[in-house]
């Protein structure tokens, strides 16, 4: 029903208007994530402003929105509770430095190792997480100060405003695309609530967003090894989560817009943003898939959209806090529900029966782990499971064909990849006791991939030698010959035909 039709063209007017829309959606998210982390709302808002501004200017993916995120906030909870907010700022600075190092060493390219089923599980899981995060807005404090679900009129009012917001966002583009439909929906619903004096939750009911400019301050922590031992584990986890979420969001926006971002540049920009944020009293952050989707859906393509969002957010904090606090939360929840619908890969339901069972399992697994834990763990689990499935499937693709040549020698022609997963199957296909005294093993149609394969060849040579039989190894690469110990002298070198490739292993000392 709801589809995102992305244009590749950047337009300044669209970027500015889209940025304003994103800024409005950033306010409750930043406040909510600050509460999750156990810090003041302004700590989250400052992070959204600074991270968003710096990554928009220097990042590798124009149009992608960054700010305070829930994935990072949940890691910060125990750190803030035990050591205080100053340790959080120090951790964010170190997180940024680690991310810069990752970018300088060009580790962003490893995002290419994430299989497509993991990507599907990632976006589905995030869509569910975004949806669940909005359900908290349907709770209101009772007389005892405890949160409970809305009932009767307040619930109907909230639901009605959400439906109206979603309807405007969906149907307005069919009439005109001159103004982002999301911005129109927020303004229209706000005017409706104000005009007829509807009793519903407002942004100001969560917290005040009034404040001044963020100020420079070195984190007030001891600069010693004890502090480093406290903050380094948190910084490493935050750096990993931030980069994984940012690079996966970058890939998603690439696919949506038909363009290509620069992963390593984005790593450095994310690191610089977090380093600066920690020095100016912010909680740090990374790319935000929800706000990035709002930006793309509203026409934001260039760097101006992210810059506009960050500056507009700062303007809200400095000058328009009273006005922004009057926006109904229902309007912003409606916007996020549209994001959920646009983010979730509904086609995954259709393809689950068509793709291999292992891929279907990975999609469901990553979605579930994303919801249950966090994005970083889900992606790592998904990649590991996919790699194990790949190894298992290809372990069965090594075929050894046995024949006798004109000279009476036993010839084994090996076909398929030889690596850690296939070595057992490889060795089982040799009939050593019934072979002739002269054995030839032909590697022309295979590739020796790792150290386990080298060890398997040496084991094979040792078994033949122990039986007093002569074995010849043909068409092994120069690197393989250097790594062999038992079988090294058995290799027949053919300079013209021998392959030249490198295997994924360190040379033996």
C-alpha cells in the first residue's frame, strides 16, 4: 500500500523542507533515547544536533540522517547508572576515536560481507523495533504516577489523529509533491488539535526542550588506566554498533536511491561526530534508519537535508521550544508508523517459501535477534550462520574422480573448492589400499583455499608414503608448494600451466 518512490536528484527546496520535517521527528526520538540512557533530554538533543550536522557535512552518504539512537542508548544504561554521565562523555569521545581508526584502515568495506538475507532481517527487525518504541506513547500516568495504557476517549483521540496523519502522508502526494506530505501532516494535525482544543498528549508532556548552545567541556574523569578499563569495553561495543547500523543504513539508502555512498568516509565522519559530541555534552549516536527513511520519502537527497535538520533542531532548542512542545505526539507517532510500513520488507513474506530454507531461517533469525537484543548482535549472528551454511553446502562440492591412465598409474582428478569444510570429504574419496604404486593427484580444477586444505594434502601424502607408494601432485600454485611440508617434494611443477593465486592463510614459519 505504502511505497517509497525515491528520486536520485537533489533539490535545495526539497532538502530544506525535508530537513525541517526530519527535525520535528527527531525531537521525541532524541528525548526518548536520552531517557533510555538515563541522561537529561538536552543530552540527547545535543547529540542529535551535533552528530547530524557533522555527518551531513563530512559523511559518505548525502541524505542519510544521524543522531542519538536506541541501539546505542541501551548500551549506555549501566555505564551511566554505575559511573555517571561524565564517564559517558569520555566513552563517547573514545568511541569516536575508534570509529575514525576503523575508517582510516578502510574496514567499512567489510559491510559487503553481509548477505542479503541478513539485510532483510535487519530492516524487518528495525521496523518492528521502531513500531514497539511508539507503543509507549499510548501510555499515560495514573493518580499514583505509574504509566498505564490509555482508555476510552484519550485512546480514540490518539488513534484518530494517528490515522489522520497517516492518511495525509499517503494521499497528499497524489495531489501535489510541492511540499513534503509529512510536514503538511504534522502542521495540519497540530492546527486541528489547537483549533478545537483537543485533549491529547503533546511533545511538551514528555519533557522541555528549551536550552542554550552546547558548551565545550573535557569530561570530568581521571585520565588513568582505571578509567580506560571502565570505558574501553563500552566504547568498543558502541563503536561497533554505531558503524554497523550506519553502514547498513547507508546500504539501504543506496538501494533506495540508486546511488552509492562511501562507507569508509562515513566511518570517519561518524567517528569525528562522536568525538566532538562527547566534548560538548552529547550522548553520541549513529545513522537513524527511521529518520533517514523520512528524509528520503520527503524528497531529501543532498547534504542540505541533513544540515537543515540539524540546524532546525538547534533552532527549536534555542528559540522555538514552546512552539514545538505544542505538537501532538499522535502526529509524530503517525509519521513513525509510516516509516515502519515503508521500512518493513513485505516481500519477504512472499519469498520465504521460494528461497532456500537456510536463507529463510536467517531472515527470521536476524529479525528476532534485532528485536530481542540489538542490531550488532543480530548482524554478527546472521553473518556467522550464513557463513556456516555456505561452508556446509560447499563442503559437499569437492568431487574426486578416480581413473587409470595408459601407464597404469592411478589418477585422481579433484574438482571443487578445497577448504576447512571440505577436507574430510576430500580425504574420504581416496582408495589408498587399492591404488597402484604410482598415484597422480590433479589439482587443475580445484582451488586450495586455506591452511586446513594444505594440511589435508600433507596428510594425504603421508598416508601414501606410509604405504610405500609414490604420489605426484600436479598443478598446485607456487604458494601452496611453499606451505607444504610432507608433500612439498612430490609436486610436479609445470611453469606454463600451474595456477598463480594466493590462499587465505599465513605462511608457516
